[in-house]
C-alpha cells in the first residue's frame, strides 16, 4: 500500500500500480514515493485516484491504461491542481511536461476489453460512480478485481456497476457503516425546496463538484421552468461528456439539460447570472471556483438558499458552513444568513450496497480500501470471507 488510494500489484513478472492519487487538501497530501512500475491502471478521473500519475510517469515512463474520457478529464484536473499549487505556493510534485508525457503514454480501453499484460490478462468492467469509471479484473491463474470507486444503482448520469465473480476483491469502503437515503426521495425533496425558494422570491445557489454531480443536477432540473445558469469547470466536463455519449445512461437528457441552462462565459454574464433564479456552479466544497462570487450575493438574503449536493471534507468551507454557519471568502470570515440545506446524491455505494456487491462477487479474499470507517464492513463480512484492512507500506500476499 502506498497511500489512501494507490496499490502496487506484483504478478506475472510485472509491477502494476492501480491508481496513484493525492488528497487535494490545503496543503495537498501526497502518497509514499512509488518504486519502479511497468504499468499504471487508472479507474477514474478524481484527483485522489489520478493526481500523482504524472509523478510516476516522469520517473518510470510507464504506460497508463484507462478510458479515453477519464484521460481527458484527468488531464484537466492535473493542470488545475498544478495551477492551484502555483497560486498557493505549495510544492509542485511534477510539471506541465510530465502531464504531457502522461497523456502520450495513455492506452485507451473500453468496457469489455481484455488486454494482455505480460503473462496476465486484464478485463475492464463498468464501475458506475462517474462516467468512464472502470474496474479492472486481473487474471493470473486466479482472478483479482480492483474496483476503484463504485456505485451499484443507476443514477441519472451513469449505469450501475455489476458484481463480477472473482477470487480476490479489492474494493472501496467509503460509506462503510452508513446508508444513503432513498435517491428518489432526495431528488424530490431537493426539487421541492427549489420551488419553495423561487416562489418566495429567493435565489437558489447549488455548489456542485465539476465531475458528475454538476451534470446530474442539471439533468434533475431539466424540464423545470426556472431561469437557470451554469458556471465553472462543470461546464467543460458537461461538454466532454457529450463527446463520449457511450458512457452516459441517457445522453439525450444531458444534451437537453445543457440547452436548458445559460452558460456563464465571462464576467458580464456572471453579473446576469447573479440575477437568475437557479445557479449551478463549481466548486462543490465551496473552496474555490466561481461559487464564492455567488455566495456574496445570496449570503445576506434570508429568502435565498444554498443547497449542498456533495460530501464536505474536513477543513473545507463547505464543512464550516454546515457546522458553524461561516464561510471564508477571500480571507474574511463571513456569516451566512440565507437558508442552507444538504442533499445526499452520493456517487458511492453505501454499506448495504457494498455488502450485496461483495456477495455477488463471492470472493475468498477481500481488501477494503479508501475508507475511514472500515470496521463495520469488516464486522459484517469477515468470517464468511477473509477480510484484510490494509495498512500503509505493508505488503499482502493473495493466492
Ligand atoms: Zn471518485
Ligand atoms: Zn475516491
């Protein structure tokens, strides 16, 4: 194990790195330096999975197996995190040339593809989570499934992951011990709240993650009659998604929702958007992006509302808003006096969904990664299966 997300697998005479990410905290936290690898496998484009791949490639010139959509979005995220590092004075773990080299080394794959890597075969499967997200199954006599982040329900954006029979299962456990509310009910509560706020004369500010959540919320709002605006990196991602309709559960609906939103392309339009009824904008944890600009115009209006649609990590503005009612805008602590609500549109499987996915895969060994609350999953699964909770820098042998 080399970090919260990052796993080195030695098999068939090859050394393979499954993801190599960083946590985009302030300052960012980086994984342990990786030993030499021959190949990297990238499940999806979130920075905690892809953020350090250029570091790897700059040293080992390894290839990167991933979906073409993932590569395209990851490239944008890497450049963006480099830009933030420069602006904030954080150490830069790689440079622009390293990102370019990473992109040159990408070997694009589709779901259902089976490739040969040395003596091994690797098969790609759909992971749900966000468009393009992939699970990798490595065949080496026995088979090992590496899931990355998964969701096992169809969302408006992406089709669910399905269990894959395997001997070893390396699975994420983000929502171990926790359950999501019913998706349909969350969606209804969210739409009802927007209607209420607009009817009372307020504006609705919806901060969203650029990848996945923005587009899902757009689709949810498709067919509503409000004056709707879209700002931030989520715009570019929506455009990229339309170039890869094969990863979307309903590309027509996303195309229609893009037409239903006015896109903010410059400062003048941002001024107009501020007078609109519904604003969907990046960033999802209120730590950067155009959202802070819009906060200024709703924060003192009790008729308006901020609707949080994603997980808020510790030490983020979003978490501070939910817990204390304050947000740091341009260095000053501002009290937020408008209504604030939170909705669960998670892109991760919850405890029960993970357990039924595991049962469907029916492995002998399970390794639980990507989780701060792994014990409830351990409790439920160990005994029936051999469950491993990996520790940093440790090596584990699977048959
Ligand atoms: Zn993810
Ligand atoms: Zn993740």
